C-alpha cells in the first residue's frame, strides 16, 4: 500500500520534488520482512516504478526534446541512486544481522551443550576476581554447592561450606594464589546441607582483562564417586592381600609346624633332663638352671615364630610408617627358613650398605618379600644336577631409592610369559591362583615404588622392587 501510494503520488503529482526518494522507506521496511532475494526484488521494483512514473509523466515531452524536463530527469536520477544505495546498504545490513543471529544461535547452542555436559559430568565453572573476591558461578557450580539462583556467590560462603579439616589448607592456597599468581589445583571436601560430605577438585588459571584486573577462571568437579570408588578399591585390595597372605601361610603350614615343633621338642628334652638332675641324690642345681635357661630360650623362639605368623595373618588397615627394610627382610627369611631347607636352596644374602629406611606398611612389605622368595624357590623345584642358589641383594640406590633384588638360578621365564607375569590370574603353576605377583605390584605401587622382572631362559630370573627412601620422602 505504501509503494502504491508513492507511485501514484509520483505519477499524478505536479510537485517539483523527488517524491520517488520515499521508496527508501519501502526498502528499509522490507529489510526485516523479506529474504535477501526478496529485498533485491523490492529494490529493483522500486527503481522500475520510479522510471515508470517518470515516463508516464514526462515521456512525451522528453521525446520532443523539451529543455525544461532536464530538472525532472535529475530528480529521477537522484531517486534511483538513493534507491540503489539504500538497497545495497540494506543487503549488507541484513547479511550482518543474519551472521550475528547465526553466531548468537551457535553461542546459545554452545551454552546449552556446556550446561548439559556440566550436568552429566558433575562439573561447574567459577570466576574469582582479585583482590575484590567477587565471584560468579555457572548453573553447574550452583548444583554442586546445592544453592539456588537467589544466592549471590561469595568467597566467604565457600569458606563456610568447606570441611573444617580442609579449611586452613584451602585458605592458605587462595592466599598463595593471590600473592604468587600461581595456578590452582586442589582437592577439598564440602559439608552439604544434609550433613554429608562431598569431594571436590578445583582447577583455576589466572587471566587479566583489558583494564588489567586479575581474575581466576576455572572449573569445579564433583569427584565424590571417584573417591568412594578408590576407597572401595583400596578396601578390596587390602582384603585380597589378606586372603593371599593366609593362602601363602597355608602353603607354608608344614614348614611353620616344623618351626614350632623344633623348639617344643627341645623344651621337652631340656625339661626331662632337668628332672633327671633333680632326681639325683644330690640335685645338680647348676645343670637344672642351665636346662631351664634353654627351655626359656626355646619358648622365646617358638613365641617369635607364632608372633610373626599372627602378624601376617591379622587383618588390619595398612599403616605407612618409617620402616627398616633390612629388618623386614630378616624376619621374612626367618619365616621361610624351613622352606629353604626343604627345597635345598642355598641363600646368599648380601650385606647392606647405606640407609634402607622406607615409609611403608611392615606387614605388606613382608608379604611381598615372602611371596618373591617362595616364587623363586618353587621356580627351582624341578632343577637337578646343580646347586639351587638364591641371591638376595638389598642396597641403597644412588637416586635415593631402596632396591631389593631376589635372583634365582632356575630355568628362567620365557619372553611370552615375561610381559604377563603381573597380570591378575595369570600363572604358570597348575595349582596357582595367579594373584600373588599382581598383589605384590599393587602393594609396591601403593608405596610409591615399582616392581619388575628380568630373565633369560636357562639362566634364572631376577625379581626386583624399589621404594623411595624415607629421607627422600621427607625432603
């Protein structure tokens, strides 16, 4: 209707003005109503109507060459130029708007995807400005803290929710981040409204805006499920380690019984001898005293064997304390001494040089050593024609580790089995469970060390593990 009104006015009016310039309004209105193609058609149509109105009004006089028509033609050219320029600018503006709308849609989609990903992954985004301590949270962070949108996030509120056992370390970390401008990577616990605890991990990196203000931007991750799974895994590993210890003691039952029977038999012999010295007409008190002393020594020997067995069979939580690995090794060898004799194995124990203090659980380390010793003895069980030798080396490595190597001169391990030796349930023994060396690896790795095997067929095998020395851990 506006286009028609402009056309009729331009055609029928006798005003000496460029009425067709008003088509610019039509083009500007069409920008938001039509597509790019429609806008081009509208622009061309307005130009065509301008020419049509001019020809209808001045066509006959123009053909006669009337001079006074030159101003009317100039007004027509001005109108056409205005229409063309407006159409061109409208097309550019429309293209810019569409590109901006596309970016907005993509940004909105990214926000939706990010929000969905944070909801699924239990993560959230945070921002912390320094030194004002002004904070901003994403919806994911609010879900982690279980707060509604009405709450204005603040660092004081975060401090109030951190677990009392973690609050001092968390505050110190925030202070160090502000002073040293260092990245933040920490784990802490939250106290939830229902009194339960939640484990969080926070990662943040410092950035600076155009005005030079400092802000930490990062992510919060709810790692409660991971922590609970790790604790359950540790409990399962501890239970499995206990089962393997009891199984190992069962394999050593005959040797243990002999170790206990020997001092008991000696005690019986000494007691009978003491009674005979007392039954004499003139009792020999010195001999009786000597017999009682021997009984006391044998009783202590038997109690030590039983104590070591009880320690190994007891089910307790691991306690990592400073431990002398040489003492653990000596106790372990004492427990398998009878097995060494039964398998006719010659033990070559090298002297220790340097400190061999490690931080670990004594019972678990003893379990590892006994398991390695038993494996080495069993590997040499089928040997005939040469001495069975077991070399045990305990040294302090130059890099600050304590190294224990157990080397046998048995048949060795094939290359095909070498890489699978520490895999759970892998075994070369018909009656084996395949869990011994796997548990050993779990124990050593839990102590911050590593365990490995070296072997050459026909020349025996060497099982070794290394642990960080206590001095290195403290430093």
